[in-house]
């Protein structure tokens, strides 16, 4: 299994540009989520999904859109990038049927908005 | 807000046990204690979790006090590769959304293992 994969690894955008951060998992996990991490901070939840077609907001959803059309993929869209969205973005997934409920994280996407 | 309190940093000598404390005085009866760690620039990694009994796996041991208001993660023989930020999180497994279901990360404890 590849686990949780994220693309791209690095991205530089100009203010106002749009882009999509890709996240995929091959573990048949129902739950997927997106976090951002700023310097010296813990991770903050942006959006999450408990299954295909179901998404909900986390702690810091403004400026981001998500959709979940398949179990495997959970893309994060920035419609109009702002410098405040400069951050490292992590995607995570877990199998909700397990009592352990371990969340597996991807390697991250480092985004800079100029 | 994170529902746990951890010291911002700790040092440990290589080969010695690292004991990382966590306070979670407002923990609910159905909330578990989870520990994750984040090695520099990587995604967080699950370590261990527990409800009220002590737990051990190949990575670490988790000691939870009888009143469940605090816990300690023990790395029995720390190595340089254990240098990381360690996060203590309380949540209800299988519940998603809200303060009980989501992983809410605080700032964690930065553990430095020194030769």
C-alpha cells in the first residue's frame, strides 16, 4: 500500500491564483481530513469527510473548498489564494470501523502564496 | 482549544527512558487518550492510545492515572530518531466532528534526545 499520498510536495502561488491540492489513499478508509500547520503551531483542521459525498467544516474552513466524489480522493481547493494561506498542508485518513481509529498522515504539501 | 496541557520542551539522554507528561483534567468518560508524534517536516505518526488501563506496544508505553486526569508516555530507550514533537490528544474513536471526534492538536512537547 502507498498509504496517504499528497501532490504536489511544494507549490508557489501568486495572490488571487487558484489551485487544488491532491490527496489520495489506497486503504479504503472512510474518513479523510485536511489540516494546515503554521510555524510553531500544532495542526488545525480545515475540512473533513466521513465518506463519499459527505463533507463538513473543521476549525479553519474559510478560503478552502472540498469535495469527496470517491472513497480514495479528497482534494482541497483554494479558489483565490491569499498570503495568509501560506502553510504546510497535511491530509489524513482513517478506518472508522476500528476501535483503534488510527489516523494516517500524508507527507505534506508546502504552499507559499506571494 | 486543545483539551490537553503539555510542557513545551524536554531533553533526554540517548538510551535513557523519556517520560512525557500530559494533563487532561476535563476528559470525559468516553474519551480516549491518543499520542502522536511529528518528526521534523513529516506528517504526524500514531504512537499509542488508551482509555483507562496502561497500554504498551512496540513503540511506547502509556500510563494513565486512576482518575484519568493525566497520563505519561514512556519511550523506554530513547534514540536520536525519537527527537520529535509529541502530541497528546483526547477524543472518542469512531466519532467524527466536533470537539469529541476530531483530532485537536495543541503545541505538543518538543523532545530532544541528546547523545
